[in-house]
C-alpha cells in the first residue's frame, strides 16, 4: 500500500494488556498511559476499569491533551469476577449487567469512543436459552448507553472451545446475533480480533465476510494454538514473532487487506485498530510494543 495507514485507521494499543500490571484497575496507570500518549505512532489508546476516580479524570485529561481517542474495554469486568451476561441464573445475569453499566458510566466519564464487552460461557444443551439471555442483556446495555449519549456498545468475538469459550463465538452465531440486534439499535456493533480467528477454526474470509457490515472496531494480535503446554496457548496475546505463534507480518497483512476490501478501513471515518500484545516471561512491554509497530509497518507495505 502506497498511502500511509494513518489515512485509513487510527492505530492504538490496549493499555492494560501492553502493561499487564494494570489489569486490576490499579497500579501505575498514568505513568504507563503517558508512554502511549507521548508516542506519535498512536492515535488511540484503549483503557479498562480505573478504580480511582481521580486517576480516571487525569487519564481523560491526558488523552484529550494528547489529541487522541480512547475506547473502554469492559471484558475484564466479566472475566476477572467470573460474571456472565448470558447467565441463565437471573441474579447472576443482573449482577453482570450492573457491572457493565458501571463500566459504561466510566466510559462516558473518560469520553470513550466506544464500550466493549463479551458474551459469556454456555452449555450446549441450553445454548438457545443462553442466546436469548444474551439478547436481553444486550438490549438493556444498548438502552442504558443510549440514555446517556451516543457511544456505541460493541460485543467482541471470542473463541468458543479453547479459552474464553464464549457464546459469541462461531460466525453463524455472531451473524445471527448481529442481524437480530443491529436493526433494533443503531448504537450496537461488533469487535473483531485477528488473534481470535485461528482459535475459531475459521479462515479470515469465513470469519469476517458474513459479518462485514457490523464490524466497528478491530484488534491486532497473535495466539498459540499448536502447543497446548505453552504458557501463551489460547487467548493470551503473545507478541508477534512468538514461537509457535499463528500470526506475524503476512497474516496481519492479509487481515488488513480484507478489512480494507470490505470497507472497514476507510478514509472517511477512520476506525480504531489496536494492538493487543502482552509481554511474557520477563519481556519488556516497551520492547514488545516496538516489535508490534515494526510488524504493522511491514504488514502495511504488503497490503
């Protein structure tokens, strides 16, 4: 591709994945955030729960001062607490919804461009009941977000049989979900992730083309699925170039090429496309991010 990628997307990174010590909602959030905000390579930074309201305010101010956009990931609110928004136990479903609504409040507080969540686990025997519970929860989230403004609510597509074992999920289920909710709510969409596609046992085309009109946010990452004894096996987001990894320069280029072909990457309304790469076993997070940027630069030349 001869044109710069900045013409087609806003490159970002997920702060609490790049700096995994922030995953609890505490730690040196502002110090790590400043590294991203002062790096002109990035136009976007994705954040998650920040327990201290003062830290949230300072983060929002820093992001605005740096002329960047931010997005809010609510997935950790579910995973860390073992919550499930398609829980067949109504008390459990409501508890999960309350946490996500709190996350939506925080996302508006920091002026996030969108809010993301994930569907929970399910049992095959009660899969349809779980799907109906997911629809109820999604409608409640969309209604809640719409009452406060116009921030989109996005469901991220995860694996269904390896790590997160999410209902959303295989592409047929994802398409059915989006085709149900999107006509009802214009503030709903999907988030896709390159690192999840190999875990779904689908090709890029099988994964993306059936849902192309519903994609509103994308992640770039890697996964290991060949070696189940590897610490990076499953949904662990190792760096590009990690041993036995599924994704590197060529795979990232193919992903971006298809996102461009379907119109997701575009010059009129540039979407956020963020790295989700995590340092392993003593790896320096800043070095891992530098490697991700090199990988993206090389991939874009092949688009």
